[in-house]
C-alpha cells in the first residue's frame, strides 16, 4: 500500500472516479458531475483555490486506488480568524483501517509542513459541503450535500479526531404544511414595524443581486462558526452557477427603508436529476438535466442571513413564511440545511414552524501541533 501525491491530470481523474467505484449501485449516493469535479480542483476555474494551498493524495494497493484525501490551507480564512487551521476533505476510502489511518497521517504531516496547528474536516472546496453524516444514512443527500457510509465516522475517530460541531438538517412536507396563524400575524406586524420590503431575485441584474447577497452575508454571518468572507471572484462564480438552476421566485432580499438587511436562498434539489445521470452530461445528459430541472419538486433552503442590527427580531421567520407560501402549491418537500447545533435561535424558528430534524452532519477536529 502506498500514498501518492496527485501531480498529473491522469491522477486527478483517478481521484475523481474513486467514489464511482466505491458507491457503485449504492441506493442513496448521488454521483456528482465529473465535469464539475474537474473544475473544483482546477485553480483556473475554482476561485476559492486562489487563496488556498492544497494537495490531493491517493492511496493505492496493487496499483488500484482504494482511498483519497484532499488537504488544504485557506489563507483568507486563517487571516480572518487569526488561526493556524488546516482542512481535509474529499475523503473516500474502503473499509480498511490501515488505509484510512495512512491517509489521515499523510494529511496531518502535510499540514504540519505548512505550519498548521489544528486539522479540521471534512470540509470541501465547494460551498457548504461539510461533515460526515452521523444521522440520516437512509436517504439521498440534497443539492451540495455530501454522502458517506457509517464507517467513515469510525475511521476518523480511530485516527484521533473528535467532534467539533454538528450541523443539523430539517425537513417539512410542503403540501401538508400549514403556516401557524400566529406566525402570519406576527410577520405582518414585523413588516409594518420595520418598514420591510421583501423582493425576489432579479435575473436581469443577477450579478448585482448576488453581490448584494454576499455583502449582507459577510456582515450577517461574520461571527458564525466556520464562516469566512466570500470574495468578489467567488460571488461571480456563484452567480454563474445559479443561472441555470435558480428559481428566482424563492430567492429573497429583505430591505428596510430601501437598504438590504437580509436574504434567503432556496434552490431546487438538482440531485433528483443528477442521480439519474451517473456523473455524465454527454451525450444526452444535458437534455435530461434541462428537462428535469423544470420538474423538480424538492427544494433546499441553502442560505439565510440577517445583518446583526436586525437579528433576533423574527425576520428569518418572515423569510421562511415567504418561501413556504411560494413553494406550497408546487413542492413536495423543503429542507433547511445546515443549522449549527448551537444556533438555538434558528433551531427554535424552524422547529416552531413544524420542520422535523431528519439528518445530522458532523465536523471533526484534531490538534496536530
């Protein structure tokens, strides 16, 4: 068994294709688009890599890939937090403790060479693909959510990691859902009290609206665990990615006296379609994708933020109400993903609205120096 640093395009392709072997015929895993995976690991196409130092590793046995790991340092995040924190992600491995321990060992050594003191993960090079599932293995993940077998948690703990944070997922069946009357009255009063205006995403000015959302997000989530500022290049990339899949009717910007103070982004669960494509757009996948997007009836509330001066006033409840009102006639289910386990204000809001806790992702951490 050997651990190899990835250095060539051929090795990147082997890195990307390992999950297709590990999860072959798995009933819940959703194959990512291979073309998008290649972009994720390409510094010319993933703006996050502009402020990161990273390395991919493969674990081979008898010339067959049996494991992989990504390890990286996010310099922007470390400057923001004033920490020496390194990350691992894109972890996949057969159920063999020796292979797993070797992957985590090489990741730890690489981060030590970069001067890091703490190793955290899994965190991937895409927005909010965090954690290993510890609850909810019997359903497919939604858009931009990872999947893993239960034994990954055993492997990471055996290598010396401990839980640092749980990320909770909530779900409601849209067709059966009724917004409680007291919330309707409360949010009506809220809008009048603070002179709020809630508008939808303007597709004609998508880039401008995404910049507004990013600006609000960088204020709203500045103190949230694990958050780091989003750059202008990353905002532009988000706008490009949203163009094909976004439903502008369920992306909201909240304004108070004309000034943006909050937002929420709800996305159709593209994984419903991707699951049938098996990672490939060609030759006919692109047509299935475009056709399938219009038929999606499951959604994920992907992001929500309120600037500090308007937090804890119930504006998040107003956004949930607006989202549910739009989705109720056409959606099957709505998922809220992720909610920090210690974000009791947000947990209280979604639980009071009748969402059920259905899944938990766990992020691990280990001191390495």
